[in-house]
C-alpha cells in the first residue's frame, strides 16, 4: 500500500482519511483526486499539505484518461468521491448516477488495467434501506429507497462484480452516518449547529422519530484504513457502532451542546421516502479486522460544535451559497437523515 490514490479527498470524510494515512511511515505517497464540487474544499486538507507525500490533483473521476494516468502510478485506490447528499438526489439524480456509478466504473476499469493491489470502495448503510427492526449484516438484501442510496448500491455491486469478473481486489465499506469537523453545513449536524450558533431556528421532519446511527468520522476512517490494510478482496464490511438516536434525541443533544432550547425547534411535514430506521451489524469488521469505534457521542458532538464555533469563516460562505441554492431550486430546509 505504498502509493495511495484517494478520490474525494477534499470532502468531509476523505480529508480526515488523508490526514490520517499521510502520517503512516509505510505509505510513501498520497494523491488526492477531487473535482472540488460545492462539497469539496482544498482547505479541508489543511495540515496534510505540510507533508511532502501529498499531491493534489483537481480533476473528475469521470475523466478516463486522467484516471488511467493516476491509477497506473499508485498501488491502492480509496474511493470516497461521490455526490453524497440525499436531498439533492431528489432533484438531480442524474449527477448521482454519473459520479457514483459511472465514476466508480471508470476507476475500476483503470484499476483492472493496472493491476492495482487494493481498491476500497466507500459506501453507506443506506443501501440496505429502512429496517423496522433488527440489524443488517453484509448479507442483507439491498433495498435502497432514495436515488442517492440506489446509486451507492449500484456502485457497490459494480465494485464487487469487478472482483468476481476481473479479479480487481475490491472491498466495500458501508458505514453509518458520520459526524465531525469539516462537514458541509447542508448535513444535519452542522446545519443544526451552525443555525443554533447563529440564533436561527431549526426544523425537524415529521415527529422526529427517524433513527440514525451516528459514527464519528475518525472512527469510520480507522475502519476504512483497516479494510485498506487487511480487508479480504471481494468482501463487504459494515462500519457502525456509533450511537443510535432518533431525530428528537439528536436535536436534544445539539440544543444542549449549543446552549439553546426547544423554542428554537419547529416541526414540518416529513419528506418523501424518509427511511424510518437504519441499523447495521458490524461484528464482521470487529472480528476480522479489530475495528472498534472509540469516540463517545457527547465528546464528539461537543468537539464538533466547538470547531464550528471557532471557524465561522469556513462555513458562513457555504451557508450563504446553500440559502441561495435553496431559493433557486426550492430545496427543503429541514433534514431528517443526513
Ligand atoms: P462529501 O460530499 O463531503 O465529499 C465528496 C467529495 O467528492 C468532494 O470533495 C467532492 O468535490 C468530490 N467529488 C464529487 N464528485 C466528484 C467527481 N465527479 N470527481 C472527483 N471528485 C468528486 O462526502 P462525504 O460525506 O465525505 O462522503 C464520502 C463518501 O462516504 C461518499 O462516497 C459517501 O457516499 C460515503 N458515506 C458518507 C457518509 C456520511 O455520513 N457523510 C456515510 C456513509 C458513507
């Protein structure tokens, strides 16, 4: 794993991952390939630029020539790049299919040609769809109910098919909802935190009963690294183990963390296809890779809120763009998932 190509490394999770692996003595070079969509920010890489190991390439994973050139100079690919926001997928499903499905295929094609040693495809628990009860193991059927999740499910299957068909040593990770510093303020935790810190109201969908598992981004990155190093090609690994919370419970935590009260909260009708509950069984990653999430939710949320409190210059311009986007495209202002 000496030379690692990280797609989407200027996004939320990818940038944490780059800052993590660049410190590894056995990794000689790390190249980030990122097209810097509205969700990607080169500043997210921060201290990673202090390392001579890092190269940043602005480019699209759909650019087959560029991808081929980069892949052939690396031994491993860790693929985070995606259109990642569920609500946007309601109005722009085409962009999700292009990046998430065809972009993944473009990377896999190049990985096949250049006999890459390891391909980690980063995916989501949303591919399993809603679970009224119980937990989904990696063998559970894929029942995505929104275009984002459907595009990720398709890309998971394509990655696994490239292992079966061509022997590309691909693994898939499926994590629950991530939170932590540097997340785009369109996602629920930074959206609520930044609005509450600005003295603005927040809105909950339905009765706030949707259940999500909240995993600190550093715990997910530790799991992705474990899969990069020790995962078995052709296998899927669920990465969960954060804290299950309803929307109301999460809101309660965030109000407390930001020093606000329920007066700041209003309820609006639920959005379409809002999965009631996700839950994954992550015992396979625990048993086979020693994956074990470490962050305590209260500490993680406090640290996250503190980061947004200290860095308004990072999110205030993004919030302004978001508000302009929403009025231009009539996007919903309340979120129940992520
Ligand atoms: P993000 O939206 O913050 O970052 C995505 C990055 O990909 C951005 O930097 C963007 O510029 C880049 N990108 C998008 N399209 C591209 C393209 N065509 N070519 C090159 N770069 C492109 O997303 P995130 O929250 O960091 O999620 C990263 C991955 O993890 C995604 O694959 C997502 O599906 C998955 N995931 C996210 C979560 C979560 O809670 N955020 C949970 C489970 C899985």
